[in-house]
DNA sequence: ACAAAAGTGTTCTCGGTACACCCATGC
DNA sequence: GCATGGGTGTACCGAGAACACTTTTGT
C-alpha cells in the first residue's frame, strides 16, 4: 500500500558538491507534456530534486529520503534554509498536471520547505529516477530552472556563503583527506574572491580541529602536499570551551 | 464569506519585547475543555500566538497578520527561523478538538512555520483575542507552554542570540531614541553575561550607523545620558561597502 | 634542468581586553 | 553634600593584511 501524501507541503533539496575547482549542484532533467485544445504542449527544463511529504513524515526525514533516493548517500550534511510559499509559485497548468501525474494526487497550492545538502561528489552514485536524468551542473553555468527553483538556488547560495564563514562545513564537500590548497580552492570558489595563500595557511593551521596526517599527495608533478583531516570531536570540544565575547559582535 | 483555510500548515510567532531590564515574550492564556467518557477534561496553559494559514496566503503574510491582530503593530521586524513538523507535535485529543473548534475545520497533523518578531513594548497595544488573554511574560520565568511551544521558544532564543551578534537588530527592541546603557542592558539580558561598559561604548560609538542626538535624558536623579538613534540608511550603505575578508572566517 | 605547485616569515596596523576614577544631576 | 548612574583613557596583546622567494617532486 502506498502511504498517503500531503498534497500541500513539499521539500526541495539543493545538493551541492565540489569537484576541486567549481561548486556543483545536482539537477533533474524533466519534460512535461500536456494536451490542451488539441495541441500538445511540451516543455523541457531542469529542476531541483524534491518530493511531496508523506502524512506522518517529519520534514527532515522527507528531505533525507529525497537525498538517499537520488545519491545513495545517507548521513550527509543537510540543512533547512527556507520556506517558499507564494501561492502562484507553481503557476502553469502543465506543471500542475505533471505533479499530479507524478504523485497520483490532486494538488493546487504547494508550500515547499527547502534544504541544502553538502556531499562528497566522488562518493555519490547517481540513481536513475522516474522523473528524468540526474546530473551535476556547475552552479555558475545555470541560467534558468523550472518553477521557482532558480530563486531557491540563489537563496541557498546566500545561506551557504554565510554558513561557510561561520561554521566548518567546508569539510563536508571535500574528501576525508585533503590538502590546504584544496580547502582554499573551495573557499575561493564559494566566496568568489582570491585569498592570500600564506595568510590562509597561517589561519587554518592554527585551528585545533585540523589534524595533519603522515601521508602526502602521490604521483603529482610537483612538490606533494601534506594531507589533513577534520576532527569533528575536537571541534565540538572547542566550541563548548569558547566563551562569547564582545569580539563576537560584528555587523559587517 | 470566510476565506478557506489550509488545515495542515500554520504559523507561530515568538514576539519579543524588552522592558529595559528583561527580555519579554507575548503569550496567550487559553483553556481547553473536552467531554470524554462523561467526564469534563479541562486544561489551562499558555501558547504562542499563531494561526493556520489561508489558502492563497503567503506564509510571511500570515505571520504578519497574526502579529497585527495581536499587537496592532504593523511593519515590525519579523523573521522566519524554523519549521516544526513532528507528526505528533499536537498529540492530545483535547488540543486537536480545540483547534478544530477555533478554526471550524477538521485537522489532523499540522506543520508549523515559526517566526520571531521584535517589537517596541511601549508601542504595542495588546488586542483582546477570542483565544484568551494576551500578556507579556519574562522569558526567564517561563516554565512550560502548550503543544511544543516551549521547544519553539528555545529555538527562537538561540537564533535571536546569533542574530544579535551579527546584525543590528537590537534597535528593533529599543525605543527610537536610547542611551548606550540601555543598549548594553539589552545585550547583557539576551547574551546572559556582563560586558565591560568602557569597551562597549568604545565599540558601538565607532559604528557609523549610530547617530548621536542633541537631546539628553531628563528628570533622572543622576547625570543625564546622551541619546542616540539607529540610522538604517547608513547601515545599509556600510554593508554594501564592506568587502568580505579572511577576517570573516570565524568558527567559534 | 625545468615546470608546477607546495610551503614559509616579517612588519605593520587595528581591534579587543583589562582596569579605576571623575562628572552631572535630583533630592 | 550625597547618592546615583553616566562617561572617560591607557597599556598590552593577538590576529589580520600585505608581500616574494625557496623547496620538492615528475618528466
């Protein structure tokens, strides 16, 4: 038996990855066709992965379900960042019909709760979906998306940037072991400006939760970089220890 | 004609005020009674102001509507900060019946989008509601609330604290004209620790959006304090001007 | 030996912190 | 004149910013 779906609440996930150079996002290609007035209307575009929620399902769980179905990854960083509720956010007849067909329920207005996920690209194994093909796209190349998904993406990027400056989430996008340069590249890609390498190293090497490993890069045609890992336990400990200070009041 | 209500989505508002000494929150007293198995069950408690949303109503608008109905205040600071979606968050029969009676619709599971508002206490004129009496309460005195509202309040406080450290929202809680000491009291009340007065003054007086006024306090039995106001336009300008720097990466 | 990226140190400036006394007013 | 809270300055320290050359590896 199919569990009942709530026809007015959905989740949409902005799934970010990092390929060493650019910030990437996972999108689904899909095509809607509608027969209206004897003519067949076809529209092709891309959308963010998402799903209506089940009755009796917590929203976080729905977001995680969407993520697992798509990437095969469980236990990844997932953060709720917004609610999109414009009554006209799904405004075309063929879009509504496509959703009704996909879920087998009558829908009208849908409020969506949005999440962004941070995944290690190399670990993700993209699963085929009934909606359409799933692919990674460079964020900077994306021009338009279906529904109000472009709008959602823009908001996700804003929140991601803020988050990156205040919490150690960069490590969720990198492989377990990484070089300082890779970390810097990630910051530069997301923040959109260059950072002085010496100052960056000085700053991050002082962090108590960045652990140097014995291993080095191999088979590279230059001096091999030292590898590091993120020690989550050390981070949690440090956060608890640190007291709030005046220092923390910063308005810009 | 009553506009149709969406029975599965609501907003709840945590309305904060500051009385010069303590952080306050606006709560509604309400009583549910239910006749079950011949017995009358009565429960009295307090709840956050909230409302089911209307179909065709944006969530932000619903939150604002709730706020206006209650305080008579429009155009106050209002910020969405969470979504509470545990399918069992409204778990008692009398709570469900009370909601159904209040809105005249059949409800089962409700997902709530939560907002916090910052208001100037002296400007608010509490409106009587059909739900029950509305009153300001000191945040630190609150022991328990109906539904999962205590949980919501705790989350609101966390977000408020973070916000206070990163954005100039303190001024939303103070009167238009205020003294540095009042501002400091507000920070101390919310952050929960004492701040050195000389250092605090030095810090805030350097802010380009804090404008000194000619007026001073009057009729106080001590040296009258200078008054200041928050210049929003100057703040916006400053934010645009300031560039992101490495400086901004702070993990604790 | 050369190409390519890793890694390293110093000086300057600014902002945070700790800390104790005089000032203006009402009564 | 005294009680009350407002308002002020200095010395120390740590972190960010600017800036250019040497090191290690593969080919």
